[in-house]
């Protein structure tokens, strides 16, 4: 299979027409690191300007796991137009993982004889197949996977228990814990695709406050053979790390697969 950083034209419009794909997506906890147990409130939203709330995201796809890997319920969940939010009771020492993934999304593009522009739809793969007109031609299906994460640590940082699911594009936490970052120290981030290191992955790093800058200051990196990038922080503050990948399978009914990954973290002053 082949990889590309440029989306195929036939489905770009369909992908970008969805709420999630038109914006960057992110969690924003009130605290990333804690010295004492307390309740952390987390915003979950999508926006063009990080971290400025714009469109609320569905909480049904959110999961929270404690340092032992057990699931923690969302307290006081609320889904709003501009933001969704929930509380997490952080009372166990170690690192909590907050994630949103869910099943893949599917898209179809096809041509009708009496329509000059391609027709597009999204839904489950079975629904899209069943809804195809008999006279549809140039039918193309695409599959989209997304993972959005952040981490909250009480006391010393620990490596969260693995979920057991290596599917999709994921960040592997190793020597560089996302809650132990300092602006005067470079950090390494390693990515896997379906459990294997992914080389040539485009990774962007953007600091908070882009709404108030003429230059968004979006730093661009590319993973090496081990799936790793080394990031140098311009300053202390909150950051969004974003990675995207397009995969063209060799055969099968899916013409393109799209993967996206978002991580919100905080970089501290030395």
C-alpha cells in the first residue's frame, strides 16, 4: 500500500463537510498535572483556532481510563452547540487517559448521468451500499479513522495501561511522558499504524494563541524509520499535536483510508 500527505480529490469535499473533519479536534482539561486529588473539567470541541471553542463534539465516543486501565465514568456530561464538557474525578496516583475514537466513518462518491457534479454521502458501509442508485457510476468508498487524546496525571507520571487495541494511528508513550515536558528540553513522540512504526508521517505542532497571531506558527515534522519525531518547543504553554495519513489499499472495496490523530498537552517552563 502507499502513503500520501495529500488527500485524494474525489473525497476531500465529503470528508471536510463533516463537523469533525472541518476543524481541529481537541480535549482541554482544566489541569494536566495535579499534586492533590480533585475534579478536572474537560472541554471537548472542534475549531479552526486552537483552543477557541467552536463546535461541540459527541460524548458518546469519549472514554476515560484510570492509571490501572479501568474505565472511569464521565461526571456531569453536557453537550452544547459550541462545546461539550464533562468532569473526571482524579483520585488515584498516576496517569489518566482521556480519548475519543469510536468506529470508522465511511464515505461514498459516485456519478449520476444527469448530474454534472459527483454525489457524496456518509454513513455505515452497509447503508452507503444499500443507498446507491442503480445508475451510479465511478463509485468510490473511503474509510476514516480518528483518535483524539489528552492525559491528566496525579503525582508522578506513569505509562498508562495499553488498551489492547493497536488499530489505527496511535501515539506510543515511552521515555517522554506527555505530562512531563519542559520548554528547554526537546521531546520525542513515536507513532504506530496498526501496531507498526509508521515512517514519513506528517506531524504538526501548534502552540495556543493562534487566534491572536498573524502567523499560526504551526511547526511541521516527519517521522523517521522508527516512527519518531523530535520536537523542540518554542515556549511554555498548551500545544496541539496533530498527525494525518492517507492510505491507498492494494485492492478491496475501500479506495482510500484516512487516519488522523490529535493530542493536547502542556509544556512547562523550566
